[in-house]
């Protein structure tokens, strides 16, 4: 399970960090979240290092390194794990980290080992069909996560919780959906979803009157390919909503914007998954 911590001191790099090859002929793929991330190094001698880290803002954390060999061609990557180095960092800064070195095989420390190689111009992605929990509490796999970022217009500028090796070149072409296995293609929108605000309800916390949120109902639902993984925003980008429940012809989301008012974003305001 991935725990996500919130604090002002972010110990990791931004989500859209570019991953360049090291001088030692190593292909590096990875992602960085908030105080957690994954880095996969494919060395030119046929070995790999898979390093996963997770830190708390209070000082504790862990770092898991898996070592082994790999085979890769233009379509597929297979990892063959051999051993693990697991480092636990205590919350007390003065205490020393605990390092455990073991042979690969413990279920709780296993990693993804089968990946499809996906290319988008000079960007290269490694996708696994394995379902797990990441930044969302809902279980998903790399194809579904990638679809979410494509649908919302975030990728290729910003990447999610999947392995990617990026270049500094700008992407100018549309993503070739034919690379994605047919069973996952339905998660990708052929066209952006557009919806309008249909109803707004103010929600006040009974234990804290200053804690105010807004329930937003939109006029599109499952029949219009709306789903609870989408994020929609206004054309100027000043307001967005994450869809959290969907009916046949309606969908809903909550906003906690401190300056939200029905006057500023009235009924009839249009939102889209992406505008460009």
C-alpha cells in the first residue's frame, strides 16, 4: 500500500521530471510523486536496479532496491529479480537506518516484472497490466493511469505513476492508440468529454461552520462516456472538478475551493476534459 503524506517540505522532484540516460550507458525510467517514487535503471551489461522509495514528512520512510537481470527488445521488457536490499528509516533522525539484504521472493517486496514498451515520438513508456494501488485508493494498472493523463490533457507534459523515459523534445503528434492492447483501449477517450454545471449545493460541516464545500452536479453521465476517473475544467483553467460518482445521464463531484461561488461559476458553466 502506498501512503501519501502532506507537508511543505517535498523531498522528491516534480512529477514531470525528465529522466536522462546516465553516462554509464544506463537507460533510466521512473516517476516521482510526493515523497514517493520509482526508478528503474537498465544497465548495458544486462543487469537492472529497481529502486522504490517512500518517505514521511516526519522523518520515517523506506527504500527498496531490487537487483537482477533483464531482457528487452523493441516491444517487451522482462525483469528477472535476484536479490533485495530493503532500508528502513526511523522517524528519529539520530537513529541509524536498518538495512535488510535477502534473496528475492517475499510477496510483500515483489515488483512488476513484465512490461510492454510504448513509444510516443522520443518518449518511451513501460506499461504493466498488473493491478495495484498507487496515488488513488482504487486499484488500477499502468494502462488505466496513462489513459487518465491522456484524457485530461496532462500527458505528455506531465506524467503519472508509470515508468517513463522522456526527452527534452516537444511532442507534436497525436498518441498512436494502436500500440495499446485492445482490452485497454476503451479507457481512452476518442474525443474530449464536455459537460455543464446543472446543480450546485452548498455543504457546511456541522462541527465547523467555516469548513464549506460545494456539491456539483453535471448534465452528462455514463451515456456520454463520463466516468469517475475524469477531471474536467473550465476553458480558462480557473475551476476544475474531479468526478467521483456517475449515473446514466448525470455525474457529480465536490469542490473545496475557498473562493468558489455560484455567481463566479454559475449553472450552465461548461467544463471539458481538455480544451485543445
